[in-house]
C-alpha cells in the first residue's frame, strides 16, 4: 500500500486487520510528529521514544475500539493516546509534576510571548527547559487546546492551580525568550 493512495477509512480497515504494511505505513507517517509531541512532555529523548513506542503498542491493541469521525480522526485518536502515555509516564517517574497547591498562588501579569525572531526548533527547545509541571500544563493548554478545567481533571489538581502553572510557565518562557534574543 503506497502512501497517499488510501483514505483514513481504507487505512483503518487495514489496521483493524492487523496488516503489517499498513501499520508500518501508519507508523512512518505519524511517528515524527508524535515524537515531537512526546519530547514536548518528556524532556529526555530516550524516554520520549519509550513513550512513543508504548503509545503505538496501545494503538495496536485498542484499534478495534477506534471510532471513525471523519478525516483526521485517526491522527487525533493517536495523539490523545500518546499524550495520555506521556502523562502516565510523568506520573510514574521519579520526576513528579511540580504542581503547587492553590495556597501558593501568586499573581502573575499577563505575559506576551514575543517569538518572532526565533525558529520553531528554538521555541521548542525553550519549552522543553521549563520545569516539568509548568511544561505539562503549558503543553496541554497551548498545543492540545485543553481548558484549565480539563487539565485540572487530567492532572488531579484544581483549575486555579492549572491557571497558575500556565501563567508561571508563560512568564518563565518569556524570560527565556528575552535571554535568547539578547544572545542573538
């Protein structure tokens, strides 16, 4: 099966049949973007690779529960699985999320991120440098379009804590961007 010759529906049919060439095609077509997603959550490249592999194993075993909802739904489903695997790994690892309690909230002004002069790779590198808890909330809010309510439920924290972590991450990222621009 050649890439581009099948729609999502045709690919899904082959994936459901456990067709090895279809799984290989699927892996090669989505693994680069899913690996980038893993690295956003899990700083260590080797651990990110493990998360990606675990995600594909979960996809393989749960493809029968996939519900087609239009073009792109397969990729969205895979993305959700990988995010959940990354969060599961973070919760299980020695580097626990640094989520502070609501009692520790501080007021942080709305910070504008001025990223015009930086490449996408440079921005990603700065995001990866954020502390784990900040980075996790930032990724879920910015890249995965989760609300603070959804993040709070996912991470078992309050909405206020999610909002606080996001604003702290944004503030710290703005400082890192400012420092990076000074060295350009």
